[in-house]
C-alpha cells in the first residue's frame, strides 16, 4: 500500500536518518565491546544536545577518532589532538573531546581485567529488560541500574557518563527495550532480547 507509515516511538521525527536509527539500531542488543565503547562515547557527546545532532555527525566522529579504536585513540599525537577543537564535523567542546581520550584509557584498563561487554551488561544481569510502556511519558530518564552503571564507569575513569546518559545508552544498546508497545519495532526487539 502506498503511503503506508509505520507507527514509531513518539520521539522519532520525519528525518530518514532518525527513522533508520530507530528502526534498525535503537534497542537492538549490542554485545560487541568495541561497538559498546563507541556508542558510550557518542552518547556522552550528546549531553545538552539532541541525539539527532550527534547522529548526523557520527561519521565525522568515526573519522576524527580512529573509528573509535581505543588503542589508536590513546596513541594519537598531541598535535593531532589539538586540531580536533577546530574540526567543524564534531562538537567543538574541549571537555567533550577530552572525554573520548579519558574514556579510551578507562576502556582499555577495564579490558585488561574483563570483557567490557560483561562489565556493561552486568547492570541488567546480562539480559534485556523488556518494558511495556504504552506512551513515551511513561519511559524513565534514569533507573537504579543506570545510576549504578554511571557510578561504576566514573570510578573506572570515564567522563560524560551520568545516570541519564547511561540510561539513554542502555536503551540504545538493547539492555532495555523501551520501544512503546504501539511501535512497529516493539515485537521484533522483544524477539531479539537477550534473556
């Protein structure tokens, strides 16, 4: 049927990039530790901004930060780091830029002790929490689990990882399924959930 428009979560705009992200990425369980690291860094860049702003700049971030290869990030020459503040393709905020370097160090330190995937997923006991929100106003901005994650990440040396950022991250990587029950992705994401 032409003109069919699937029902999506209320936060999704008509932007095709946003719709693709919602339909194909948001809420789908992510277990790759490098992908989790990259997503956590990008979520930190969102602080005070809308996610679509960061989503539009994601490729620029990947280019600027060595495809989020933590080993390469920590070895980036100082002269190259200094140029990042002038890069129009990313958010030119010194604290946010520095956070990616701090997070890369913290990420590598955790990986020396355990899988970063296990470290992250411990906050939902290694499974997806399936919620049943009927409207967006019911969805929390943080939970006890996101508070615990934020505390542990900060202790490990991460920055820009407050409880709200951590909850947005948990939603994005499928630790929780916060698609509303009327969303066309809800059932599919439930099927993909890690139980």
